[in-house]
C-alpha cells in the first residue's frame, strides 16, 4: 500500500465531516457527509491558486468550516480518555474539577490548531478525486448511532475505505464521533498515545498537553519517512 497516499487520505478524511449546523435535525448522515465533502473540496480546488503566497487564507477557510462542523472539545475529551471521563470527574473536588476544565480547554486548543496546521495541506492532493458515500448502517430507524462508509478512488485505480462512526445528539443532529481509515482507528490511536504519555509523566496531564504535537503522534503505519 502507498503509505504516503494513505497518510494524505487520513488527513483528508478528518475534514470530510458532517455539517451538523447546516442541516435539519432529522437529516440522514449520508447527505450530510456528501454535502460537506463537496464544499470542503471546492475550497481545496481553489487553494493552489494562492496557497504558496497565502497559506493562512487556506487554513482560515478550512478552519471556518470545521468550526461549524466539529465538536473540538468532545474530540479532545475523547483523546484524553480516562483522564477526562465522567467517572473521574465525579471523584474530583471543586478545585480539581476546575483544573480539569482548564486542562481540557487547553488541550482543545492544541488539538484544533495542530490538526488544522498539520493536515490541511494534505487536502491539496485530493483535488479532483472521486468520492462515493454509501448508505449508512443504521441498527434501527430510531438508532442514535450510525456507520457511514465512504470510498475514495485514488491514483492507479486504488480504492480506499473510510468509515465514519456517527452519533445523533440531543438536538437531533448527527455528528462525527470517530473515523476509521482502512483499518486505522484514529480516535483509538490518539487515545492510546495520550494514555501512554500520561503514564510516562506520572499522571501529569498538564505536561502531556504542553508537549503534545499532532505531527509526532501520527500512527506509525502512516509514517512514510
């Protein structure tokens, strides 16, 4: 498998997320992803005209879309795993809860900035690519979770599979909870890396957050050095 291409695919998949604020509450997950894919890729197609001279414009346009579609805080909390779990929070006193909230806000900012800066350029390689979204896998008509499969047709006839694990929130809108590119579970990998770093730091979450770097935490399978 072309690991460099898979690395870029992972980057692109991060941003092809449900436009939860732009669709009706009872919208199916499939058209949400289709709509967002189309709009994100329209930004990508225009980017080569100005990226070399004004990369901040590209980051800003991608970021503006992502701010409307991604629950950055929820993603960051998921990566923190047990260190930001409800069970742990219940066992903290008020001061410790306030400290955890501060840490979560700091990590949210790190995650947001890091992902945009590290992965956005990977999107440029997908200009003109073909994407096909399959019907969502819903356990029942009233299901609050769904898995949506997207096929990405790469160079040389290669086809890659992206699975979006989505949840329906209290406001009735679908949002992305996790994604799997081929067999690479992004959320689980980052969560494991955070736990390992926290263990190495004797539970010092603040130290882990201060040293966290999205680029250095890429899954090893995607490291194409």
